[in-house]
C-alpha cells in the first residue's frame, strides 16, 4: 500500500514536470509556427507577384528590369514599389502624398491592387471588382510587397519624392556643370544616350546631342518641355529613332523611376547641360506626373 502510493506520487510528479515543460515551451513553438506561416504567405505572394505583376513592376519591384511572357526584356510600365518613399515611415511619404496618411501601408497597397488605377495603367485585380485575384491572393501579394521594407532600405532618412511642377517655366534655373556629372555618372544616362559632342556614341536610346533640337518631337512643345516629359513619363511619347531602328514601346525601354530618384534641382541641372541653357522655354504645355 505504502509503496503503491509512493509510486503513484512519483508518477504524478513526473507527469507534471513533462506537461509543465511543454507548457513553458508553448509560446516559442507558437512563434515558430506563426513565423513559418507568415513566410509561407510571403512565398505564395511571391508566386502571384512573378506571374502577374513583374512584367510592369520589375523583377525586384523597382520598375527597372521587366520581361514579357517570352522572356524578352521590355520597358517597365509600372511604378517602383520597392522604394523607401512607399515603404518606410509611418505613414510613409508616398501615403502622405496620396492622402492616405490615416491608413496603413497594407491598406493602401491592398486597395490599389484590388481596385487598380485604370486611368494610369494599373489594372484592377480584386475579384470583388471583377478582377482575377481572390481576397486572400491580394492579401498575400500585398504581404510580399511589404516584405521589401527592410532596415537597410529604411536606414536613410526618406525625403518625400518631389512634387514635379506641371510647367517647365516653374523649374529653378539649372547648373550645367553639375548636370554633366548627373548625366554621366549619377544617373547613367550616357550609357544609353552617348556623349553630346560625339554623334553615334548612343548605344540604346536616341543621341543626346540632338535633345536641344527636339522641339519638333511633339506639336507645340519646346525642346525643354519635350526633354522634361521624356524623363518624367518615358512612355508618353516613343521616339522614332533608336540606334538599331525604331525605338520599342510603349512601354518605353527607358527606366521610368528617375522622378522618384532625382530632385527638382537635379532635373534642372541635367536639362541645363543637355539644352545648353539654364532657363527653360515654355509654351505652357502641362506635363503632369501622377
Ligand atoms: C500593365 C502593367 C501593370 C501590372 C501588370 C501591374 N501594375 Fe501595379 N501599377 C501600374 C502602374 C502604371 C501604376 C502607377 C499608377 C499611378 O501612377 O497612378 C501601378 C501602381 C501600383 C501600386 C501603387 C504604387 C504607388 O506608389 O502608388 C501598387 C501597390 C501596385 N501597382 C501593385 C501591383 C501588383 C501587386 C500587381 C500584380 C498583382 C500589379 N501592380 C500589376 C502598372 C501595372
Ligand atoms: C537603359 C537605357 C536608358 C537610360 C539609362 C536612359 N534612357 Fe532615355 N531613352 C532610352 C530609350 C530606349 C529611349 C527611346 C524610347 C522612348 O522614346 O521612350 C529613350 C528616350 C529618351 C528621350 C527622348 C529622346 C528623343 O530624341 O526622342 C530623352 C530626352 C531621354 N531618353 C533622356 C534620358 C535622360 C536624361 C536619362 C538619364 C536621366 C535617360 N534618358 C536614361 C533609354 C535610356
């Protein structure tokens, strides 16, 4: 009797120790599970992204490198999504600029993907709007985009992207010497458009030496208006002449994310270098960056 009681007590205590240990470990196990669940969601989001979004928003979401269904490189028609302006800060500068400062980034991306912005070339995706993606798919691709927010991306203070004036007359006067540096090095335009004093040095796009004479490109435009529009909205007008024949597009093969990367002063400086004048002639054409 006595022995039996001792054994039972010991067994009971052992059981309690085992259960207690498991209970202690439970939060850690749950965390691991949730982590795996989240990363599976991001993985699923990635596959939705690469089958539906990368043709316009690019392989890394930066609207720099886009391929069509056959694997041919094409111009990126979408906006960069992988950038500090959209992803860093609460609210991020992009949310403020879009009047979404009281909402979340997830809400903003989710809503844009669901409803699209048809007038600006962003298709609608949500099933509720007649699109091809179910709610959970939109949610997963949203999480995939949000996943680009990293400490590294957000370690620099993020200035909001410039609000580009609609009229070139409202640009500050430019400094051509700085513009040359920006054209050659900082923004790498020379790699595609060549040297302005040497015809035929352009490898990919039209020769930059002729930009100052392109007032004829669109009816009623000045050369400054055309240059400004070409940088802000590369797909608005596709140039007829590239080194290997007519230029491809739309979308243009020229990167469309310069407006998110450069300042208004840098734009003026580069224009001053290319047009050989520090003040820009305007015919009053409105060039509206969305
Ligand atoms: C046919 C090209 C195209 C495809 C495909 C496309 N987009 Fe877009 N997307 C755009 C364009 C163009 C804009 C910019 C619209 C504007 O400026 O108002 C945009 C804007 C966005 C924005 C808002 C960004 C901002 O800063 O305002 C998000 C988010 C976005 N797209 C996500 C996606 C996702 C996710 C997919 C895939 C499910 C996708 N897009 C597929 C063209 C596309
Ligand atoms: C990856 C190559 C590439 C880079 C880099 C590039 N462009 Fe382009 N650019 C092109 C292509 C291709 C076209 C022709 C298609 C079009 O009209 O959009 C073009 C067109 C233009 C045009 C219209 C030219 C004309 O005669 O009609 C201007 C102006 C221009 N780019 C300026 C710039 C400036 C300034 C930079 C640097 C901030 C730059 N580009 C960077 C490829 C590039």
